[in-house]
């Protein structure tokens, strides 16, 4: 079975999501804020709501300076276009805490990203992290962990 070919627009939206993860993983607040539209909004894993590119930078800079943020490993699940130049991306993501070699299931998250294309450049207008706790359904946590471990393995990341 062949892998479906992504449209140029879908590939661009997925690349924007990968830039978001890369800038988080590299702990670069200014670069991460730059992928957001001027009026962009970030809803963090802890429920923090930050509006505006400048405020996103102000929010992220001390986090990266003072906390050992784990890297994200994200897998795009879908990209849907609401209109020309407007897309919703859904992904799952996991993190490997500092000093560990495997994903921490308590840090699994669903990512929802709304992106718009302005002047031929895709920017994030909303990125939301929703903890994937699956209360009372450990089989769903295990399935997500398995899927994210397979992603890490395909990227050449070692795990225990």
C-alpha cells in the first residue's frame, strides 16, 4: 500500500507544526513566538491562555530559562481545511523528561492548531495543548504510548 501524497498546502501546514515542535525542543522562545500570527493564541498544557505574539514570547522566555522542558515528539493525525488559507491540524504528542529515556504517559497531549495563510505564509492563530489523561481508560493511554514510541523509533530515537 502506498503512502498518500500530501498536497502542497497540507505539507505546508504540517511543516508549520513541525517548526512549532522544533522551536519548543530547541527552547527558543523568540523563534517559537514567531510561528504565531500577531494576534495568535497559545493555550498551554496547564491551561494557561496567552494572547498575542509578544505575550507568547514573554510567557515562554522564563519557562525556557528556568525549567528543563522536555522535548515533544508529535504525530499529525489530520489536517482539515475550513476555507482557502484556513486549516485545522490535530496531532498527538508525548514527552521524554530530562534524565529519562522513555515517554512519560502523564505528559501525553492532544495538539490542536488552527493556521491561516497570510501573504503566502502560514501562521498559527491558535495552538492548544490538551492533556491526554483518558481517565479510567488505561488502554487508551497504552495505545497512545505505543503509537508515540513507534514514532520515536522511526525517527531513530533510542528507548528502554
